[in-house]
């Protein structure tokens, strides 16, 4: 599944995959259409305390 969002001078593409065992993979690409300054950027998710035990790793490709 792939989703696109456009706002101001930024484009966001999110591709995701949910596997049969519950594993979720997401790839987020943020593209600036012109040079901009970004003070803070975050990826936030709401997880219960029990579910957060299964979060294994994040891979930031910058």
C-alpha cells in the first residue's frame, strides 16, 4: 500500500506492508520541492504499553 500527501513545499510518500504474523514495515520518504529549513521532524505512533514491547528497531536512512 502506498499513500501520498502534499503540503506547502513538501511531499510525503508512505509505503507499508502488513505481514501475516503482524509484522509491519513502513517506508516514509519526505521530499522538499525547494530548499527549506526544518527545525524538528518526528514520526509519532500511538501504541499501548503491551504492544510497544514488540517494537524492535527503527532504521533512519538519511
